[in-house]
């Protein structure tokens, strides 16, 4: 399970970095003391002064759906991200963020499905998948990566893209 979780969390990290966020920490060994049981956790900080509320919402949707997309690619199981119990927190975050963009629930669902497909295809490209796999490998080796480790990896793996 930890390999799948590492790829899932690496998906969140990679998309957050590509969108200009800072990733404070990512772990595949989270504490269970602050909420429901989960297998991984990624903590992201957005530079809010540089983004509109709409941009923040769009970014939050993409990052939330990136974990399930990465996991789908890794396992080869193309599930709907709203239908997998283990992804319910990701889907809920995306749903809530998308409410700012689409008040109508049908349009919101269509939007989230389209973003899921776009993220899936983006991460499935060789140049990004190799970066995601390297992040997952580091996460498997250390279980938790802090901001400095993530920034160093991002610099090595992404260069000017991060």
C-alpha cells in the first residue's frame, strides 16, 4: 500500500510545485491524531498575494485531483475520483474549491471530471511521470519529506519548471 500512497502523494506534490505552491511537508506515515485515518498527507502553502480567489480555487482543484490521477496511472485502474472511498477527502476538497467556480452542481461535476482527465493526461507524459516517480521513490525511502528536501528535489528534477 505504501508504494501506491507514495505515488498518490507525489501527484499532489508535483502539481502543487508546477502551479507555484510551496510544499511544506509530504508524508506516507501521517499521525492519526488530527482527524480521520489516512495513508498520506501533503501540506501546501499558496502565495495568496499573487493569486485571485478564482486562481486559488482552480489550483486547489488541480492539486486535489492530482493524487487520484497519479494513483490511477500507477495502478492502471482508471476509476472516477469521486467514486473511490480512499479518495473521498481529495474529491471533497476539489468539490468545495470548485463551488466558487461553478455554483450549479451539474456544471461543477462536469468541470471536475474534465480537470481530472486533463491532470491524468498531463501526469502521464513521460517527462512528468519520471519526475513523479522520482518524488515517489524519495518518499518511499524517507517516508516524510520536509520543505527543504522537496525544494532541493524540485530544483534537481524540474529545473526552471518549478
